[in-house]
């Protein structure tokens, strides 16, 4: 019981750190590409000693994970800046919709529970799209959709990495993302941040949000089940806009809240029904 409680606390600490991303992005005056360059570099360097703990293999999958993580985080940053933090973090949880739709196409069979998840998330996306169009942010729709898609491909790529220290893999993914951002910056230059305070905030976010948080999460997963950890992770899209509202005074619109609600409802239902399916198989 004590071990399970400790595991819950460790995962909760990780989620609390992740939920600070929106506040960090809203608190600094910097182009999205520079936010990600500083954040990914500081996280990669902080965790770099773990790269050499164990051989990481296959590198092709790590490179793909790094690329898709770079796209995912850059889109989260852009969406947070031009729309709101609630939309940005909620669109990550649209990932099951794409997986379910692909499963329907491949298997030629429609599962009732999966259809409920798909429709719930789709309704949530429709509300968010309506809100973005009303607020003249059509590009946020594009970056928002990319968040979910990139997260799917990142997850599949990461699953293919069969060997290596988990924190070493996270470090390598961050460094590959950093290299991607540098290439993007060379193609489309952006003015670097000049405020020392902003640079410190971005650096610390890399160390804590992209670095230390994964250490807490990894340690917690050794003590509790993955479905329990996923349920705790659902606090992130709730806490993220709360921090932004409390410290920056920015509140999501009612339409966005409704959209996020449908997406989270679908994600929660997917976790619960998937857990029950596993129990029946066992």
C-alpha cells in the first residue's frame, strides 16, 4: 500500500511539472522555435550522462522519435501562443482517435466502445475548431491537429526502441529535437530572446519539465500500473489552463472548455474500457 501511494505521488509530481508548460510559454517573450531550442538543449544536456549507461538500439527508431517529438512540442508551443493552453494540451489527447480510426480501416470492424471514444473526441475537436474560427486563429486548427498526429507517431517510434536506459533515450530524443530546431531556424530565422530572465525560465523548464519530470514518472511506473498512471496524467489538461489563468489571467472560452471536456471524456472512457478488456483477456 505504501509503495502504491509513493508511486502515485511520483507520477503526480511529474504531471504537476508537465502542467507548467502553458504557464512557461505564456510567461516568456520569445519565438516558439527559440523556446524549443533552449528547452530541448537544456533537457538533453541535463540527462546526457544516462545516454552512456546502456546501449540504445535501434537508433533509427530513436531518430524518428526525436523528429516527431520535435514536431509535437513545436506545435504545442505555437498553439499555446496563438490560441490557448487548454486547447494545446487537450489536442494531445486526440491521439486515440487517429489510432482507433486506423484500426477500423485495417480490421474492417467497428468496436462499440472505440466508436464512443472516437465520436466523443471528434465532437470535442469540432467545438475547438468553431472556437478557433470565431477568434480568427485558423492556423491553430492545423497546429492542433498536428499535435495529436505527431504524438501518435512519436509513441509508435518510441515503442520500437527496444534497448537503452529510459532517461538516456529521453536525453537523445531531446538532442535530436534540438538538431531539428536548429535546421528549422537556419531555414526560417527568428530573433533570439534577449531577456535574461526569460532565458533562465526556458532553461529551467527544460531541466525540470523535460528532464526531472521523466525521472519521477519512470520511478512511479515501477510502483503502480500503467492505467493508474494514465488516469493521473489526465490531470495535466485540467491543471495547465488553471495555472495560466491564476498567474497570467488568461481564461479559455466556454466553447473551448466544452471541447476539452468531450476530448477528456473520450480519453477517460478509452482508458477505462481498455483496462476492462485486458482484465477479461486475463
